[in-house]
């Protein structure tokens, strides 16, 4: 079974997960999303020299060091791979609300989870 770990090189939790995967599969594949290329014309997704379409599964530990709009693009690349038959743990659709902070907050609030008082606006004056 060929598994990869999507994470941050040198991060303790990524390294521990890589160790566990290597112990079970004999292989160690760290995928850093900033180095992933989606080639829609060829229908392929690669990381450096690795063809990610050939993997049985990818385990997402961390998709980015910090939130940025790039994180949503990275999820789309994973969603594409998932559509090609590569299993993604956790599925990209389940990660969207976690990356989009407002979506996560609204989902928790709508689910009846106690939340701190929250005001969402682009206006500093209205927020104050």
C-alpha cells in the first residue's frame, strides 16, 4: 500500500505520523502542498518527482502553516485527486468548514454549540 502524509517538513506531529506510516508500509512520503502541481491537461497531480495519482491514499496532517486563500486551492487539488480514485483522509469536503473560519463558526453556532459573542464585519467601526 502506497500512502503519503500531507504535512509540514520538520513539524513534530507530521514527523510522528510519517514514522507510523513508514513502520507499517516501509515507505516514507512527505507531501508539502506548496510543491504540488495539478496538471489538468494530463489529469495528473505531482509532488516533486512523485505522481500522486499512483498513491492508494493520502493522510492530511496539515495543509498549510497558517490560513491563506491558498489553502482552499490546495483542497481543490486534493478533491481532484479524490475524484481520480485516490483516498484522502480526511475527505476534502469535510475540511472546508475547518479552513474557512467563518464557515466553521457559523456551522458550530447553527449546531447549538455554545459560542463566545461574535460579530462579523469588514468594518472596524461596526465591530467596535
